[in-house]
């Protein structure tokens, strides 16, 4: 685990100390880790970044497994779990 030393002015330090008591954090490190996790979620980094939605993306969606199942069902050649009673 990486170690960092962070300096805060009095106003930010007091605020962080207040949040420790009412936020369920056991120490300042827990509080800062929570803030960083929330920031990553907001920025979309927790999932590895955004996937661009372009023509190639939509082509892959149209030719994917769901589309193939739909075409089989529409053709009337579906068997087993693809067929409807």
C-alpha cells in the first residue's frame, strides 16, 4: 500500500475531523480513501474507463448473440429454450 503525507490548512483539517466522527470513518485515511473512490466513480474510472459508442460499436451490437437468437426465433427454426410454448 502506498503511503502519502498530506498537508491541510486549518479549515480543511477541521472539516475532515468533523467528518470522521459523523461519517463512520475510523481515521483520516479511511475518509480520504472514501473520497478518492467516490471521485473515481464520478469520473468513470472504477470500471476501467468509458467505451466509445461509434459505428463499430453499433455494428457489433447488431451482429451479437442477442441479434442471432432473434433471427433464429423469427425464422421459425428455433428449438428447445429458444422456442416459445
